[in-house]
C-alpha cells in the first residue's frame, strides 16, 4: 500500500528532540514509531495504553516524589522485596 497520507502536529521542541533520541536508540524513525502506534490503536480499537485521571492520593504522591520528598531507598532488590513482604 502506498504511503502518501501526511500527519502534521505541533509539539514542544524539547520533547520532540528527547523522544526522537529514544527512537534512534531503538532503531526507529519517527515515521516508523507513529506507524507502530497507529497499528496498535487499530488492533486494540483504542489507545494502546491506560490513560486515566489520577486520584488525589496519586497526585499528592507524585508531587512529593517530584520534589524529592518522602522517597525510600534500598540497598538492593532483595532488601526492597523484604520490606514489601514479597
């Protein structure tokens, strides 16, 4: 099938640059990544990942961790698992 349809979108330059760097590391062009996204939307009949509005607890936790507050550090995965009871 001929690839002749065009998509135009405006996006923050910094976001574009960072994401295109990730695509490059994955061996993808932006066009290939967008095509993969479109195929996944078609296959799933919707957005291929969860999109939701976070609740108040999640928002508060995100704000705290973004500002470096109430973070927990563990020496390794085993210590973390013990702490979590896993």
